């Protein structure tokens, strides 16, 4: 029996890309979309609604972690069987979603692992450093900062996001390991355009992520 899939998309000022991303998801048969408009100043929310997505809007920009926390909450309220997190900047290929879903048959959390050689050098370096940091805090895998992931109902129930900012990607893996969830990675092809390269993890954001993870560790939050 086909399992119900909800796509959760954090979005902040993505009016130039989000319409095309939603169209691509629709072409692959994914129509249950939750867009978390994280305080955008542009037409992100309006465009997403016009494309048929359910939009939950934050009153201000709160950060990636906060947006994912809201998206996960909405998915739980819908009793979602599977959640796929999907970036709204066009970096992910909707055609790769079935690969993650197939791997989820014997896992609770599946991460889409991008080919390092295709990444811009600054993102490649930043992600490599954060992979090491994530492992130091208890998280597995390479490409720990990938925003393309699939969670089953067990993972959605057990992973409770506390982070507000970019450290959320590491936190999800750390929590999954601590709660003995089965984690898998599958190779995917990232789509790196000039637009998508402007967002995401860099060396500077990597330093901020480390400091935030360290603070959470000291406070006993992870």
C-alpha cells in the first residue's frame, strides 16, 4: 500500500524560485505540500498558495530550525506517515524523492547525500568541517547539512527540534542517533545554481553552528 507523503519546505524570500520548485514537485506526483514562510518580505507565501501549497507563515524571520519545527508540527497534526524536507531554492531534484522513500523502507531517517565534487569549494569546506563537528556531538554520516531528508512516523514522533537556526541539520542527526533510530544515506545530485549557492552553509555559518551546538550541549539540550 502506498504510504502518504507530506513535503515540508522552509522558505524565506524565495519568490524567484518557489513557484518552479512546487511545479516540479507536482509533476512528480507530490501534491501534499507544507510551505513554512519564515517571515518573508516578498511574495513567497502568496506564490506558494497560488500553486496549491498549504502555507504556514511566521510573523518574522525565525530561522531554519524554527521553520522545520513548525513544519514537523503541522505534519504531525495531519498524522503524516512520511515527511520529506525539501529546500525551496531549487537545489534539490524532485525526481530523487523516490530514492529516499525506497531507502526509508528499512530506515527511520534517510539523508540525501550530495556529491562533494559538485559543490562550490566554500560549501564543500564548510560541510566537511560540520560533518566532523556533527560526529563529535554524536551524529553519523557525511553531508550532515543536507536539507533533503525523509522521515518515517517513528522519526517524526521522536525527533523534537529545539534549534532555531542552521544547526538544526546536525541536531536532527544527533537526536536520531541518541534515540536509536535507523539512519541511512543515499547519493543524490545537488543542483548548484548561482542562486542556490548564495544560501546554505558556508565557513562562517559553520562556526556559528558549532558554537550553537556547543551551547546546547552544555545546557543539556542535546
